[in-house]
C-alpha cells in the first residue's frame, strides 16, 4: 500500500494545476479506451504501437510535471527545514526519478 503524505498542501494544488493534471489524465484514459477498441477491431499493429507511444509520452509528461512540482515545493521546503525530513524527501525524490528512468 502506498504511503500518503498530507502534512502540507501539495504544490500542484497550490499552483492551481490540479485541474490541468486531471484533464490530461482523462485524455490519457480516453486514449487507453481507444487502444482497446483498436485491438478489438484488429487494426494494424503499427497504428496501435503509434498510439501506445503517444499515450506513453502523455503519461511521462504528467509524471515529469508532478516531479518538477515535488522538487520545487516539497523537497525545497524539506531541505530548508533540514534534519531527517530533508534526507527522507531527497531519498523519496531520488527513488521516484529512478522509477521513471527504468520505465
């Protein structure tokens, strides 16, 4: 189960980006349904792969935006505060970057 952090307001909310992220994720959800339809209709493999690539890029854009906001807000605040929280947030960010690079 994922650990949740609610000690402060998330930067995507503070920067009024929540709606933009939700809009992008709904668009990606529509792309996923379109991919399912393409497979059901047995469309050309290359066309399906092209759409998968577009969906992957869209997800990466959301991930990079969230990571950027996390670094600029959560990590910067933790570094300013120092102590154990600084190390936790830096490790958390490093792990998130590693997961993105592997995917």
